[in-house]
């Protein structure tokens, strides 16, 4: 069996959407002739911990090599998420002092770990580095130079052209990142992106990237998660449930909150018929806002739950909510939850702008788009869904649309790219 060395700073027990893509690739690569060894950080402090994903990684036999001292206590990792203002200040501070990102000091530890384990696994056939953090790409680049094996880089999010994650404080900072990205791209044997817009932006900015150098593998879903969830006791409700899953990172939930207030003010009887449920980091600033508009006691806030419990809530919901992403058209954001939502086959209320995600989801069919930020318009879309639910006329999702988003199918595509690189090396 071939061996792939995966470089991923974020990996279970760290939670949230960024770790799932890497975990699922590592999980299913063995089905296509590739043994995965993941080099990752020994987690210290993070906003979300997911023991269910860590258990899954261990049970499916993924080799995990951590930098730092082990063992660690999962209960000691989690810290309270800062409010959005503090988060933005920390990000600006980090981007001023660290290039390409605050994880640059992990590079030395990760490279030392690779040297330590190289003989343990009898070497590796290929490197797979996923970002952000973009430091992961630099680590992969250094390993390729030393050990002369192919490098595949995976863009979960854009680098230089990501106007939401990266706001470079000076011309020097931006040009330094451009030089780093261009060099990594020139040395990568294959580039993976989650969507066509990201691919186009990379090719347009850098003249050293050809069209066929980039493979699109979008975010997806693991059918096994849903198959397991339906066999468990589910958190059902006798109300129609609208579910928002995830943090509000880079999103503005206030129009959605205002729409809930507008709906309940206009149709107070719906308080007993519709539940608005939220999973994920619900920071104090949004608690205060919901209290201010007098809806906090009328919504259901569960906080962060592990991935498997999240899937159970998705299965038990009637409509899944996508929120508008600030600058989505510019950064070509295709968030991981889109894949999860698609795999659920549930109806979706997409409060998103015209752009990539909307175009992608057009063929899903069980979806209603609302690009207005006016509470009245959003409330109208919610009420229209309620009427469909009441009359048992909710539209069905397209199975033809869903099938390509299965993570096993996507991992097959990735393994094919790996195999091709070995054939031509």
C-alpha cells in the first residue's frame, strides 16, 4: 500500500468544519490503496473540541503523529470563543507580525517530527498539505525539497485573494505572501481547490499555474454519518425546526434574528409551531442582541455540539439555514457546512448573495434563496416554508445533484490524482 504524509495543523480533537475534510480524506484513502499518516499539532487551546471526530479518526486506523508532548487531556483544550470585535483585533495583530500566519512557528516542529517518523513508516510516497493555515503549504514545500517526493496542496480557502481571512496591513505584507504563494504553487505537483472560482483566481493571479494543474474537489458529506445517526435516539421536536449549524465567523446573523422577531410579532401563534435552533458558538454579543430585541427566550441555543450530535440535529430538522457571507463573491467561499447540508437531503433556506454558493446549489431543488437583508423579506421566506410544511408539500432534494458530493466519491478522485503523480514521477 502506498503511503501519504498529510500535513494538517487542524485535526481532531480540534473541532469545527475545518478538520472534517482532512479527516474524511484520511479515513477513506485506505479504501483506494493509500495509508495515511497525519502530522498535526498537539492541541493546547482551541474554541471547539470534538471528541466524536477524534474517536472516528482512531477507530478507522488513521496514524496520527503529533508535535509536542503527549498524552493530552481533551477537557483542558477548549477555551471560550472571543466576541467578533476581539477576534478581528487578534487577527490583525497576528497578520502584522507573522507571515504567512500565526502558525509559522509550528513549521520547525512539524519538520522535525517528519524527520523523526520517516524511517518509522519506511518513508512516504507523497505529501498532502491542506490550508489554512498556509504554513502547512510551506511545510509541505520543505519536505518535498528534502525528500524529493510529489507535493499535493489543498486549498480549503483562498490565500492571498481571501479578503475575509486576510487583510494585509501593508504592501510589504501582501507582496511577501504573494511571493510565498507563487513559489509554493510552482513547486506543487497538483493543486486541489473546493470550487471553480478559487481555481480561476489562482490561475489569473499566477502565470505559473496551468488550467490542468488544478483539480476541483468540493466540500462533501459522509453518508456513514447519516446512516449511523438515524439508528440513534434523535433530538426530535413537535414543532417545525429551522436549524442553523456553525459559528457566525465572517457572517452577520442580525438580519436573521430580526426576521425571527418580525415573524413572531406578526404571527405570535407561530411561537408554538416553529422552533429556531442554533448549534455552534453563540458569543455573548449575539446573546445580548437577541435579548435586546426580545427573542432570546424564544429561540433554542444549544451551543457547540460534537459532529455526530450535530448530524443528529440535522436529521431531526425540517429546514437548514445558510447565512450570508461577508465578501462571499470576492473570496469564493464554499463553506464546509454546504456539503453537510447537501448530504442531509433536507430543505435549505439560503440567506446568501448572488454568487458561487447560490449557483452551486441551484440544482439541489429543495431550496429557497433569499438575498435580501430586510427582516420582512426573510420572514416572508420562512413563512412560505411553514405553509409548505403545514400542507406536507416540502420539495424533495435531487439525488442526481447529491451523489457527487459523497466523500467516498471525492476521495476516489483524490486517490486517482495521487496515483497519476506516482506514475509520472
